[in-house]
C-alpha cells in the first residue's frame, strides 16, 4: 500500500528524478576513472569473425554455405510469431551493423524487443493512469496517452540503435584522419594494404576502440571475402559516414585501375580533417543558441540573487528600523 501511495504522488516522482539525475552526474564524472580497456575484448570478437569468414570460405569451396547457430529464446519467439515478416525492416541489418552488432542473434533480439516494448510501455502507462493517478483527466485523454506510450514503445528500439550508432560514428570520425595519416606512412613505407591496416588498427586502439575493431574486421574480410570490393563497401556501410565512404571508394578505384594509393590517401586525409574541423565549427556556432535556455533558467536567477540580495536585505533592515522608530 505504501508503494501505491508513493507512486500516486507526482512529487515523489520529481524527487526520484532529481536523485536519478544526480546519480547519473556522479557516474558520468567518475566513469573515466573506472573505464576498462575493451580493446582486447573487441579484438577477440574480430578474431572470431576472422575464423567465421575462414570457415565460410572453406564451406563455399565445398559447395555448401555456413549455417549460423541462433537457438535462443528470442529466435524461437520471432520464428513462432513470424515477427521478421510482420515487422519487416529491410535496413535492420545495416542499422545493427552501424551500432556495432553483427550476426543473426542481434536481428532476433531487435525484432523481439520491437514487438514486446510497445505492449510493456502501454500496459505500464495504463496501470499508472487508470489505477494509480488519474491527474483529473477524462478517460478518453488517458486512453490517448496510453496509445502514445504504445507508439513510443514501438519506436524505442530504433531510437536506441540510432543513438548507439551515432556515438560509435563520432568515436570513429574523431580518430579517422589520424588513422589515414598512419596508413599513408605505412603504405609509402612499402607495406601491403592488409599489413598497413593491421598495423594502424593496433596503433589507434587507444584513441578509438571502435575504429580499431572496424579496421581489423576490414583486414579479415579482405582476406576471406570472394571480392575485395565487398570488404571496402562493407566498412563504408557499417560506418555510414561520407568521409569513410569516400576513402573506401578511393581504395576500390585504386585497386581496380592501378592508381597510386598514397596520393589518394593524402587527399582523403586532408578532406576528412576538414570535415572534422567544419563539424567542430558548426557545434561552436550553435553553442550560444543552445546556452540561452540554461542561462535563463540557472545563471540569471542566481546572478539576480547575488546582485539584488544585499540591496534587498539593506532595504528590509531600513524599513524595519523605521518601523521601530515610529513605534517608539
């Protein structure tokens, strides 16, 4: 009963929200101190991908394809309800790849949560609005809010994937021009493209684990895919950034027409550095407009209190003193 009374009071939710935000702030500030090095884990995943490609190439030589094993609960639910046909999304594999998820298991997980999350959010909203707190709203308005929560639950997995892909893309883009410079040095030193990419993936791991993973995966795909063009196109599709796409296109053309790769890498490194600088300038130009609301809500009230506070106290003391003299 205490839990129901607590849930029915919006003030308690506001207090809990402030507590959660405070905890999130502390975790955000302390996260760099407790951050683990995930480079080894990701490199092991890439090694597994290499072995998978090797097995696939061997199976292709034998005339049969490699079957992916995905026998989890999500896969069974998706197959039983035919969710892949009901919630068909032709770009789901590309979206998952952009977020760093590969293989058949993430696809089943995505379809499962896309089917379950609308019902979960809709039931929770209905339980709260019809059972705990009505807020004085008519039934039709509460039903509309429940349908709104249902719709948000349907798009929640896509929003999560978009945010995950955006963060991963930002991590790659920040280090990519420097990686191109290292790749240019390795290529001009006489190393093959596979050895150069492998060397660069080891060097950029401290700056961007995601880029190191992508480069190592590119090396594995160059070794075992039937066409090298597919490996370059795969990385361009996974990262989905114009600078990376242009570099992959330049590499494809260099291998197809025999043009010098060093000149192309030098030009592409400069272009990617210019893209990174223009993105930083764009963020800096948008910063004053973004700071307007926080300044109005947080800085100006405190500033007014600091400036007008002593004057108000002085006026109050003067009025109090005058009233005391009149009373005497």
